[in-house]
C-alpha cells in the first residue's frame, strides 16, 4: 500500500511505568530518526531506533518520549544514624530536666530527615519492556496516518496519469496526420516556387518517408505507455516505492522531451507541454511517498 512520509502517532503504556510516546514524520530522502528521551534512559535510544527501522523505511521521524515520574516505584529509607543521634539527644534532655517516662517511637518518627523517599532504579530491560507497547502503539498510529495520506496522494497521481495517457494517445494519433499534412505542404510549396516544373512522385515520396522517419515517435509512445502501467501497478507494492517512482517519472520526462524534439507540429508541442506539466505535479507528490 502506498504510504506518505508525513504523519503523527501517539501511544501510551500504563503498566508498571507510565510512558507517553509521540512520533512526527516528514518527507526525507532517507530514514532519519531523532529521539528525545528522559536523561536517565538515554541508553534506550538505539533500541527505539531499531524498532522504528523495522516498520518504516523513509522519512525524518522525530520521537518524543516522556515518563510520568509519579508512577515510578519508590522506597522509604530510614537513616539509622540520625535516629540514633536523636535518641541520644532526647535521653540527654530527659536527664537534664528530670523527665520521667519512655522515649516513644512515635516521638522519634516525628523528627525531621529520619525518613526519605528514594525512587527504585529499574533495569534497562524492565524499562524497555514497559516502553515497547507505547512505542508500538505510536508507530502503528503513525503508519495508519501515513497510509491515509498516501491514499490521497495516490488518487491524485492516478488522475494525472490518466491525463498523461490521454494526451499521449492524442499525440500518437496526431503524428500520422502530421506526415500527411507535411506531404501536402511540400507539394504546395514546390508548386508555388516552380509552377512549370513537373513533380517527381518518387522524389516527393522519398522526402515524405524521410520526414516520417525523423518524426516517428512510436518507440517513445510505447515506452510511455509501459511506464504508465508500471506506475499504476505499484499501488499494492510492499515497502518503499517512492524512489522507484522517481526513476520512472524521470524516464517519462526523457521520452516526452524526445517526442517534443522530433515534432515541429504546434498541436503536438502543446500536448507535450501539458504532459510535462502533469509529470512535474506527479514528481512533487512522489517527493512525499515512502
């Protein structure tokens, strides 16, 4: 299926860690991936790139990855040295003021800096296992959008290919008429220049045949037809087809230019210009096809 290189995709993973992944892609000659990750997990960048490379072949892809810190597991730590110091000081105070009664645990627990909350540092594999579903969802959504955009591009290309095909057939039909018109003009011009000279039919026919050979565009038309069918057949191709399409359009330009250079007929030249205009529009569309 034809895919555009432009799209957006978003995915979330709310398992043990809450990841949010956003992908934005635009057209590019090759595949370029830029990843923005939370600093503690920069080591996941290469895995993210490799994952995307398996799904996408062309385009610049910007990857934005965020981790909701409030979902990261944490552990309460107790500073036993501080507890011991508080206890000793409380005992001193108790002795100094003659206070009777035990120093309770609840009293100690109220002392500042005894408890601290530390985030647990998971392994790289654990983080990747939790991130991958979000990344997969984001890439899948990106591909869906690229397919929709690709479908729209393809419909426009098909319309323009039909215009090119119609004009190619008009040119081919006109090419036979041009030879006969050349014969008539040749006879008229000779009669005007030398009214008292008898025309040599063989010589006249030789000139017409020479003109027909020089202006013959049968091979170019056949190749144009073939290229048109090649492009149409790419609709359901797997993988990247954009570069191949660019090459075919380049070949169609070449055939069209050859047809124009072989003809001195204004009607044919006009159609050639129209074909080249449509080819340029197709080329612009293909620039965004994966």
